[in-house]
């Protein structure tokens, strides 16, 4: 790791310190590293529509809107190759929240998210994309955090779970807890 010095306007420094306080960063360096990582991830997904990614699609919809629940379920089935799991939550008497975990190319995930969030009756929608490695390359862990993994980092069209109407209780193929978690 390298130590650097930067020059920053007072207003930006105040904003950085406020960010550190709000999010609980111990140092400015930690915050700056995360800001740079987020910018890199954003650029990778913006500039590479065919790159593999994982994503979380969240949306709130009015379940009484005519045929909306059926249309959403049909859309999920039509895109089963992207869907890893979906969580369905009844927020109020009228509104439901769904969180879909997706895996595919950036373009296919964005297209699916747009097809969901633009439906009449969908009130709020947000897509968070994380670039995924195609190779599933090896990586290391901090001392005391070593654990085995069998998960893949690349999209697989045949690795999916069907989504059905009603509450969802999906599990991943493998859950590997960290040794130090309580």
C-alpha cells in the first residue's frame, strides 16, 4: 500500500469528513479507497454492457394494480436465467417490496430492471450493479479470515432458481460463513 498526499478544497474536505462521520469510517483513507472503488465499478459497468455482473433490483409496487403481480411474475419467469433469488415483503395493505438478486451481463440485467420498474403500478425502483469477474480468479483474505469457497464469480445461464408467486424463501447454493462471525 502506498501513502500519498492530496490537495483538497475546504468544502470538499468538510464533505469528506461528514461522509466519514455518517458512515463510520475510521480514517479518511478508508473513505477515499471506497469512493475510488465505487467509481471504478461504475465505470466498468457503464463502459462494458456485455461484462458479467451481479445486481440487486429493488422495487415497490401496488399489488392491486390490474394484472401487475401476474405481469411481474411472468417477466421473472421469462428471465429465469438472470434470477438467483427473489424476496417478497408485504409492506402495507396495498404495497409490496421485492428484492431480486440477478446475475448476467450488464445489458441484460439493466434491460430486465427497466422492464420491471417501468410497469404501471411500480412506485420505486433501484438497480445496484456489481461487476463480476469472468474467471472466478483466486483471491486472498486477511489473516484469520480464511475460508473455503465453492461459489462462482461468473454468470451461468443454467445456474438459477425459478421464481413463483407469493412469498419467496430462496437459499443460495452454498453459504460459507466467516470464521470470526458471531
